């Protein structure tokens, strides 16, 4: 199983980024997908989650209204559209998959997002 994140980088406050996570080696449509982030010196926190068919999403309070999680099951890819970025959004962002059956959990390697002027 592989989860490969991309799309991170340096952006100014107020800017936007779109993260992607391409999955392979699993039945993507039968996985809950999540984005986590971890800032230096802080614990990893759940940012957003999406159900297998994409009909149900949830967000951390800190990103609600600014971030949107979506998925394309035909492309085995989950996205995180991040708008109105703030310096406190700076972190390594991780893609996470949990299988419906048995609850196996997988992680990507992470992609750095830095919000700074």
C-alpha cells in the first residue's frame, strides 16, 4: 500500500494550496480518507475526513469554511483544497487511509505546507 502526497509548498497568508494524495495497493473506495497535520512541537491533529463514497465530510473547527476535502474514486485520489491560509496552518500534512474491513490504517510520507510572508 502506498499513499503519496503532493502539492505542498510555500504560500503567503491569504493564499491557497491544493494537496493531493494518490493511493495504490488498496480498494480506495472502501477506505475512509483523512488529512492530518503536525506542526513543530505539536501533536498530530485531524484536519478533515471523508467517507468512502464522499458523501460525508468533517472538519476541524480551525479549518472549517476554509478547507475542503474531496475524493475521486476513479483516480484513487483524495484532495485537500486550502484557502485563506494562515501562518498557523504551517505544518506537515499527512494523508491517512482506514479500510472499512478490519480497520487497517495507512499513512503517507507527508508534505510540508509553509504559510509565511
